[in-house]
C-alpha cells in the first residue's frame, strides 16, 4: 500500500526575473551587452546563448 500526502504546500510566489540581482549600469549611450557580459550575468555559456538565439528564444539580437 502506498500513502500519498495530498496536503498543498503554501509558499510565497517567486519571480526569478526580479531576484536576478542588482542592475548593471551602463554608460550613457551604451545599452548593448557583449555575449561574454550576458554569459557572466546569467551563468549561461556563450554557445547556449547562441543556440537560444538560433531556435528563436531570444529574438531581436543585434550585432
């Protein structure tokens, strides 16, 4: 016999975008990031970011 506890767990909602950390201020007129800056900030590798762009998860990436 298997016993399953179906009591709902109540926890506060978490917004991962908000808890990303402090903003990285850019000098005036420099609102673009290099792929290495984005990789360092997000913890994703550059090839992963390029793959996400290729499959359409990151539209409008300027070069």
